[in-house]
């Protein structure tokens, strides 16, 4: 027997009839279809504009000196010649030759010497060639990371992982040539391999050590997890990789660690404003009290111990690790907007768990518009995205259950 659902759809059927069938008013029916499409269009347009900016910045020879990449290139050049890669005067001379001048102050690589193994190949290239190859490597690393995140989440049919290519911090990282995408790759490799190939998973963590300050609560949970699960292969892999990373720069410069410590003490970093909550806290209370900048990270580490203890039996890095990373980045003692690219595993897991993709696209569009048109990267307004990602992630669980009716993670 034929039913009302068997009749063919009539494209001219009044909106009021359709709205009545789904239990909403005609205005709600129109808005529910229009608003997501408008947000998607805004997201595609502004992200596309940013992608064009990234491409033009990478290819224009005159722009090489304005990118953060130039600090890595200068450090590699100096190291390969046995010079101090953290010398302000030597770095300034090289960067000036690469086109960094005028109001742009010299930019010293602030990553610890364990990060030098990544940048060493740049020392054999010119600034422009190195800039192009560096950008290509970052794009490959981003693409590989997104592909693995897709597989970690069960290879769903929906192409939501493509969001990562237009994620605002990812675009900012590509535009400036920052190393946050390498840290993302290390995190994703760990998530992918920690069960099947723990030794390789531990080795992959050496990429996270490029920006260790972003992973402090993560490290607390990792050590607790290794101790409770006796996953010592991961610890062995991480120790082996870090030993190699420490030894590589010593081949050219045996004083590199003391040079790094001297740079950290004299760089004047305490007078530099960074768009994160920890720096805002210190500047608001006492800018000379550096310990204040580490207070949020210390509190986050204490929370991590409680959180891990609560979930120690059913701990899962994909689920519990997502919330952990959102808290880690929010509480980091210092960070830049592009560093938030390491949140992609958490945000994509949130999308696949049923959290609103439209809301995430709206937040990302706002960050891209702000980055392109409104605010300097040194503005305190750039601290809000880290808060927004966490709120977006937690909002569906505010009543104790998520959008799929499963128990909340925290």
C-alpha cells in the first residue's frame, strides 16, 4: 500500500507544508537551510583569501625576510659554519641579506637545540629556495597528519578532515613558516602508533619537543599512562630520539646548549607580549614576575593528574587526549596563534563525535577575518580562539551527555 512517503518529491511544494512536516515554522525552515550555507560560504571565501596570501608570501622572493622561516634558515646557516645559531648580531646580518629590514627586528630561533635537526638542511640552500621547499614540506606534513587523523577516527565517509586544510592556525603556520605543523605531525603519529608500534610512537614524540611548552599537561598524562600501562617501549623510543636530537647539533657546535641558555636569559622575552592567557595574566599583575606566566600550566598539570586518575582504567588518547590537548594549549606558558594547529586532532574528533561543524566554521571564519583585516598578531585579542575551541568542544557535554547520548568525558 502506498503511503505519503512514497509519493515523489514536488520541488514546488510550499515551504509551509515542508516546515509543518518537520515541526518548525516556515521562517525557521528557511533560516536552518540558509544560515549554514552562508557560514560555509564565508568560511570558504575568507580561507581561500588566506590560502592565496600564503601562496604569494611563499613565492615572492622579497617576502622571505618577513617570515618566521628566516630565523630557522639563519640558525642553520650559522650552525653549519660552526658559529652560534643564537647570536643576535650574526642572525641579524644574515636576515638583513635575506630581505628582513626596516622596522622588522632580527628574529632569533627560540626553539631549543633539540629542534636544530629539523632546520639543518636549510643551511645548504639560499633563503628563497629554502623558503619554497620548507613550505612544501609543511604542506606535506599537514596533509599527512590530516589523512592519519581521518584513519584514526575510523575513515568515515564524510570529508570533514578537509576542514584542516583551511583551519586558520594551519594557514597562519604555513604563511609564517612556523614549526607548529611538525609538532602536529609528531602528535598524530603518536596517536596512530602508540598501540601497534610503541617504539616508533615514542620516536615521533621528538617532533612534539620542537615546542615542548605546548605539551606540559600532555607530558604529565603521558608519564602517568606509561607507568600504569607499563608502556616502556614508548619511553625508550622518546629517550632514544631525544638523545639523537641533542647530539646532532653538537657535531658542529659543542657550545650550542650554553649559547641557547644565554640567549634565553638576554633575549628580553619577558618584555614581549604574546597573545595567550598566561602572558595576559603576568602583564595584568606584575610583568616582572615570570613565575606568574607558568601558573596556568601548573594548575593544568594538577588538573591532569586528577583527570587521568579518574579515567586511568578506560584512558583513550583519542577521546581523553582531545580534551587534554585543548587544556594544554589554553594553559601554555606562552604560545602564538599558529601553534593552535596542534588542536586539529581534538577538533576533528569533536566533529566526528557530533559537535556542530557549522559553529566551528563560524569560529574559524572569525579568526581568519581577524587575522587578515583587523588585528596584529601581537594583540591580546588573539587569545580568544584557544578559549573558543575549548568552549565549542565542551558545550554539548554541559548537561553531562554529549550529542550522541554517550557519557561525557569529563
